[in-house]
C-alpha cells in the first residue's frame, strides 16, 4: 500500500506539471480536471475548429505503472485533484506547453497559442490542443515541435533509452477513460463514412504505408477471406507498445479518400488495443500434447515431493523415535518433576497399586531370565540380527522384549515399535496408509491425495489412453513409508559418531557393522495378525522385506513378536538363505503360576492393617483356601492372562475352586458363541469345531494327520485347521518343520471342552449333526460305487477280468451300508435323548 501511495504522489506531481506548470504562459489557458480523461464535456472527443489542431506527445509518463488504473478510485478522485495542483516537478523530462512555446520561437512562427493539455495517464502521453492563424498550417507547427524535440533530445529519467516524441493528430481520437490498457497490437477496423455505404478493405501494403511512419511494424495480419465477421479488420503488431500508442492516438477516426484506396465514399479507421496473449504458444503446446505433458507433470510433482517433503518426513520419523517433542522429555517437565518428586512418586505408587500389569510379574521375569539374556546377547553380535519371539496371546511377549530385554534401548530412545494390528484392521487403502504412517511418525502424509489422483489418472487414461502416474498403489505408498523410516533409523545409528573417533576412517556401513550396540531396535508387534485375511499378504510381505533390508544392511536390529506358528512361511520370502533366531514363549509352569498368583495377591497389601500380634501377615498368608491352588492351576494352566484373572477373582473374595469353575463356565460359553454358533463368515464348519472339541476333551493332544482323516475334515481340512488356530480354538504344534499335534488354544479350554461334552443335550445335538454328515458322506460313496457297477454292467459279455473289481465294489457298498445303518441307529438314540431331556 505504501508503494501505491508513493507512485500516486509521483503522478500527482507530474500531472501538476502537465496541467498547471505552464499555466499563464500562453494566456487564457483552460485547465481540465475530471474531464481531461474523457474529452470535452466527457464526450470522448476533442472538439477543434478549422484553426485548431492537436499534437500527441509520447513518452511523458511511465506506462509501467498501469496497475494503478485497475484501482477504481484512482481515475475518479486522485488524478483530477492532481491536475488542480499548480506546481512544478522534476519527474517529467518535458512540459508540452513549454516545448510548443520554444519550438515556435525557434522557427519564428506567430499566431500560435496553446489552448489546453489533456494528459493520457494510462498511455504515458498527452494531447496538446493549440490554435493558429490561417497563415500558419498545423503541419508546420507539428514539424517545428518535432524538430525541436529531435534537437534537444529530451529523455525521461525512467527511460533514458527513448526520446520524447510528438506527432500531429490527423484523425479524430477517442479520448476514453475506460479500464483498457495499451498493447503492442492494434485492431484496425474499416468503417463506412455513412451507414450502409460500401467499405474498402485495405491491403497489407496500404496499411503499411499508413502505420509505418509511427513506428516499426513486426507483422500485419489481415482478416481471412472466408471470415463472415463484420466490420472487416486487420491486426497490426508494433515492435513496442509506445509506437502502437502513437499510431492509435494519431490515426483513430482518420478518413481515407478514394485516391488513397478508401473507395468512392471513403473508409474510416477505428483503432483499438488488442490484448496479445503472452506465452500463448506454451499453453497451446502443453494442452496440445497431453500424452507427453501429463507424465512430465507427474514426474515434476514427484520430484517436488521428494525434494521438499521427504526430508521433513524423515525428520518427523526421527523425532518420533527419539521422542524429541515428547512432554516427559522436556526440560520444563523434568524441572517440575524434580520439584514435586515426592508427590509424583506417590502418584506412581498409587498408579501401580491401582493397576495389575506389574503385580506379581517379577516371578515370571525371573523364570524367563535366560530368554531375556539370550535376546540381549543376540543384539550385541555384529552379524545381522533377525529375532522372532513366538508365543500364544497373553504369554507376555511384548513385556518381555520391550520392558526387560530392551530396557536400555528404550531409555536411550533407540527403540521403534511397529504394531501391525491397527495397520491390518484399517479399512481401505487410505486408512491403511494413515495407520502405517502413524506407527512410525511419518508426517506429513497426504493419503487423501491418492484418492483424488486416482480419479485424475482414470480420467486422463480415458481421454488420452495413457496412464499419468499421478496415483500410487498401496504397495508404493508403504514402500515409501518404510524407506523414509530406514533413512531415519540410519541417521539415529550414526548420530553419536564423531570425526575424532578411532573408527573415523571407516565408512558408515563398516562402522555400523563394527558397532552393533549403536544400532536402534525395531520391534514388529502382532506380526501376521489376521494373516489369512484378503490383502494381508501385501502388508506383511512389504514389512518383512523392509525388516530384512534393515537387518542385512546393519541399520537396525529387528525383533518380530507373533502368535502365529507359521511365521516362517512369510519371513522366508524376505530372507530365504538365513536362519532365524527364535524364542518360543509357552505357558508358565505350575510352580511359577502359583507364585505369580500369590505375589499378585500380596502386591498392593497394606502391611500396617494386617497384623497378628508382632507378626505381620500378607493377604495370602491370611487366607485358608489357597491350598486349593495346586488343583485349580492344573486345570487353569499357565497362561498369564488367565492367571491374572484368577488372582483378581480371588482378591475379590472368591475361593480358587469357585473362581476357576466360573472361568471354565465362561470359557465354555465363549467356545459355543465364537466357534459353534457364530453366524459370521468363517472357514470352518460347526461339525469340524465339535469334532476337535470332542477329541481334545478326551485327550490332551490329537494327531494332526489323524484329524484330517475324519469325515468332518474330508474337504478343506487343512484350511479349516489353520483358521481355527488363527481364531485360537486350537494350537498346532510343529516338529521338524511339519504339523505334529493339535492342542487346545488356551489351557482353560481343555476343561471347558470336557464340560461341553458332558452336556448330554449339546453333545447329542452336535453328534446328530456329525452323524448326518457321516451318513451323507457314506451315501455319496455308495452312489459312486453303484454308478461304476452300472457302467460295468453295460459291458458286453461280462469279461472275467472285471469280476474282482465288481466284488470290490460290492464289498465297499456293503461296508458303507453297514456304517450307514450304525450311524442311523446312533442318530435315533440322539433324537430320543433330545426329545426327552432339556
């Protein structure tokens, strides 16, 4: 705004010089104010008599301030006031009135008098109206002015390369105050001298002879002969905008008579500025070659993204890992924590007493001390570290690794935890990208742009037939996130390296290989969560490939936490030639489980309230029913989540027997609801689930291959077993890399299975369903055998060679028929039981 005001002040001073600086010099001069830009009486024309003429002066004002004329109040208020100022200024190099006076004196002309000056601010010039005697022609006056300007060589300070020029106006200029800015192109329209009269269309040679005296022409473009547009026109391109201004103001309204080529009745020039599109050929070329420009534009966008956003994303990931912006690591928070240490310690104590995650867990960690030390030892090896910790849900895998084995790494802010569960449970590509970015701190992420660019890509492909490459697949987005994370991890691993170290001569890769303790650790939690779902393979494959690059490149140690025993299938794709370091976490032993429950009960006890004379008793010592733990833990097993639930129920006042009985009842209800009566789409049948429940109720483990031989698993048996293992109904044990045996998915499910099979009504219902399936299978076999016998019976002569086959088929039919009769007998008993009992 300040620049606008300064520019307007300069114009005020300049217009004061043009409109009033020479006032009184010629006597009786009329000054124009608001009408100066619109002609006499705002008619748009300058009225002249036979002894009056007009000269146009060019290059008086800077035309690079044309933006001022786009402001509405500028023309209406500021310029009229400026014309009213009667003072001189050094802005303009010449005053039109002074020039005319000096030119008259130099040439000895008399009877010439200046009448008025009409400034043309947007054109950088001014009209000078003068009167003359009949003895002096207007042409002589104009020649004198031109000769004087040529001799003096007036040059404005803002444009020292060009001189001030003047020309006699031979037409009838249109003095308008519209918001139309000058251009180097002029549109010349050919109008008749009277309505309906004929018009002559001038050729390029004729136009050149009229317009060339006012400045160099670049091109003349006439109207196409087949064009129906009237009036007829032609375009004249001048080499400079000021030359077009001079021609337009001097020739507008000029009448061309017949000798000059204007026809019998004459032709009038109507000149207007035609805006010439700058760089139009560039736009036309771009829109004319979409197959080339759209991929180039996509490459440009990708390049800008890599150059600008990728460094920001790497810094964001690094800050996420090092907790640079975490409030607990802020120095203000540390000061407040130091000042209120006692209060904070009390709050922490209450938090620990209120929660049960750490209650009694020390017993478990002491029991698993060897596994913790094994992980820490693996992290100190210089070779690539690829560790898998496998165990059922609730076995304490994450607590073992993060809170104990990686305690020092966590305190040093060199630990990154990637949880696959929110990534896999996200719906759609956009949500998956956001979830993956959130796990590593990848910001900014424009996941919404991928949807928009996909629509653009589809539209461009439909119109041009070529893919633009704007949209990126989920695979490309995930690879980009993991690659940026790898760059951040490498930066963290090298941030403690100094130039004066003894290993300063080593390269970055050699340094990281020689110092495994410098590498950060990446923990991939819930690996293969819902691994059987559609689309899960892509996410886990890319995650495994990224982890393999981190490990083999010595950028970071990688630890996978998984519940799935078939993890080797997915990880072997990324590292087919490596042997994994693996730790299997099982359930606690009965001794450790018992100590865990007892320590859990004593964790938040207030010893001052529990006293017996001088001897203090813990809650576990005060209870008389804990001798039941030896029996109930055998039923409950050593799963940490179940043991914690048992301890809570005992602490609430229940006896161990009652607590375990209710937990078994709850487990049985879960089995019925989730695996037998579930209406969700699943990969197993009720008969398959009940067959396993019935077998595991009688035996602790079932043979894997024997189960597949049952009628219920005759079709899709292995897929059903894998799905039931994923749903945690069963647990498949392996030996030498092959499935070996089947056990209950949770230890508490074993007594729950026994309880379900003891329910005669439920057992009869499910057995009836199993028998129906078996009867159907045998009937299909009989039908198949009968069809083959019917085919053999059609053979002519009954060859002796087919008799063994016939006897074999008859035996199969007899055997299957016997089974069907036995199944139907059992089914009848089950129906009888269902009709007599509730």
